[in-house]
C-alpha cells in the first residue's frame, strides 16, 4: 500500500461527496415534484443505494490504507523530518537571538547619544 492506495482513497472520498450531492439534489427534486412523484422517489432510492455503495467502497479503501504499516512508516518519517527541521530552526534562532540583542543594544546607545 503506497501513495497509490492513498490516491484511491482520496478519489473514493470525492465519489462519496459527489454521490451525496446527487442524493441531496434527488431529494430536493422529489420534494418539489408535483407529477411523477413515484418516479422521483425511485430516483431518490437509487441515489441512496449509490451513496451507500460509495461509502462502503471508500471505507474499504481507507481501511486498507490505515491497516498498512507503510502508511505509519511514512508518518514516522515525516515526524522525524519535521523534528530535525524544527531543531535546526531552534538552533539558528538560538544563535540569532544574542546577535540581535547586541545589535539592539548598540542601536539604542547610538540613538540616545544623538
């Protein structure tokens, strides 16, 4: 399970969102229908079935991504990289802070000497 599985999961999420919008549109059409109410009701039921199917497929795909140790390995690598980055930032800021204090002290002395 690699990034391909994640991409499939994301695509499945988009299908769920699209199916939900189609279901909502079908329900609105049914509520507004003055004729062919039975046909509109059947369309809503079909859209409900499609929505449920999309949810089930997306759930299976996302469970496969979460169950894979590769996903957790990638997360651990990201956390490690972020930790290294922030440690380096902290070290640089630690070096910079005293220099800024020195510059500030000099600047204040020059400003007050005027």
